[in-house]
C-alpha cells in the first residue's frame, strides 16, 4: 500500500474479540499495515498467544468484557494511557445462537443483544470520547450479511446485526461533525469457530457454495482489505455505510 491515501502506518487500533477468528485476522492485517494494535478479549492467555503471532513489536492486549459498561470504561482508559490515543476501533466481538424464536429463552435474547449490539454502543461511546475531542477517528462495526437478510432460526442474531447497521448510521450522524467516520463491514459466510456447526453440515456447506456467486466460503483474510480501506484516509468521506464482503451473496436471490 504505497499510495498515501491508504497509509495507516503509525495509527493505533483496537480490535475487540481479537483472540481468534475474524478479529485476529483483522488485527494481523492492521499490524502488517504498520499500526500499533491492541487485541481485546476475555481470555488473557489466549490474547497473549495471539499477540505473539502478530508481526512487529507494537502489539498489545487488553482484557475486558465488551458487554460490561464499567469494564469497558476502565479498559479504554487503560489502553489510552498505556498505549496511546486510539485512531481506529474495530467492534468485532460477537456471538451466534441458533434456535427458532419460539425456543429462544429470555436469557439468550439478552445475551446475544448484549454481545452483538450493546458492546458496540459501549466500546464505541468510550472510544469516541477521545476521538471526537481530537477531531479524528475511524470506527468499523462488524455487521453481517444478516444485517440485510435472514434465514429461519437466526432471527435474534439478525435483529442484533440489523440494529448494529442503524447504530453505525447514528454514530456517523453524531460524530461526523467531529471528524470521526463510522462504517460497517458485513461479512458473508466465513469459516471460523462461530460457523463450525455449519461448515461441518455437508448439506448446508454445499448450499453456501451454491448460493455465493464466488462459489466458496469466505476466509478471514477476505475481510482485511475492506477494513484497511475503511480505516484509511481514502475513506475520509465515507461514513454510515456497510461494506458487504460476502462473495456477492447479499445481491442474489
Ligand atoms: P468467533 O466466535 O470465532 O470469535 C468471537 C470473538 O468474540 C472471540 O474472540 C471472543 O473472545 C470474542 N467475544 C465474545 N464475547 C465477548 C465479550 N463479551 N467480550 C469480549 N470479547 C468477546 O467469531 P467470528 O470470528 O466468526 O466472528 C467475529 C465477528 O464477525 C462477530 O461479530 C460475528 O457476528 C461476525 N460475523 C461472522 C461471520 C462468520 O461467518 N464467521 C459472518 C458475519 C458476521 P473470548 O471468548 O476469548 O472473549
């Protein structure tokens, strides 16, 4: 990435849920682009192992639960004091629970809402305090193709991701005047721990390949380019958008 529009070297980025899967791949991409990267998660040992895999010596970890307001507040304060002011936030932490609505418990509803939506509100709000004061920042919320479309058995997940899309637009409206751009990135079906039950289901797995114009499942690395773009000066006039990186799936019936 030699063009100055894509130069994000020297920026500081926090990625939530970065101990594995998509978050880890995005953290690696940001580190390779020259960012100082902070990996968040709830399991400190897993984060240390993940950090050791990343290139460069500007990789840090911070343990906090993204669903807990006071932990989020303390975690962001700790990062800004220990590592430096945040330029980029990737709200990636999330979970999936598959069950028909009639079998979905109140507790699971609150858990998935807290993990996929409240988390972005809490972490985004704390990160944006400094960003809006300094007059620049990039926030990228990891949405989903299910921000747009839904299948039977995943209504609560889709509801959280659809609402995350609107939260993205609302953050864009609130913080745009202060130089902060907020966008979403919507992955299609990507092979990770979260989708293992689907990957192992041969029939479903074949359906994904058939339904995706690109003809395959996504890989975590497929998402890196979109995040680097949204984090870069090339996207300084792009805000409130969701970039779907799904091999074309959301565009076809
Ligand atoms: P994984 O299950 O592999 O990883 C989820 C990550 O989130 C883990 O590192 C986990 O860390 C972290 N996490 C979960 N809850 C919390 C919490 N309360 N506090 C802090 N961290 C938490 O999922 P993926 O990598 O597949 O998914 C990443 C994101 O991408 C999610 O938002 C998901 O909805 C989205 N997505 C994924 C798709 C896919 O096909 N895989 C498709 C579309 C969207 P730990 O448990 O160690 O704390």
